[in-house]
C-alpha cells in the first residue's frame, strides 16, 4: 500500500470514528431527554460508522486479521 493511500485510509477511518462519537453523543442527549426512539436511531448510526471505520482499519493491517487483539499488535511489530 502506498503511503498516500495509507494516509487516505487512516484519515477515512479517523473520520468514521469521529462520526460514530458524534452519534453516540446525540444518542446520550436523546436518552437524557427520554427520547428512546431517537436515541436508538443515533446509536444505530454510530454503529454503522464504527463498522465503516473497522473496514477501513482492516485495509491497513498487514495480515488482514480482524478480531485477535494480540495478533493485531504483533502485526505492527515492524513499527516499534
């Protein structure tokens, strides 16, 4: 993966994480106001953005493994 493509992928993953956080904040506000349907909608949007971020992050992993945290850390040993 070229460095410019890696940078673009990192930026997209970060953007998706930011969007997810914003939707979680909106969900919390709706819950505080007793608006459960709106909170659920915001939570679903947050989960969608989190999934999009995860997909972007998989493209950055040299080994392509998704769920194993120890393997994820080991995959990046060359960065240390």
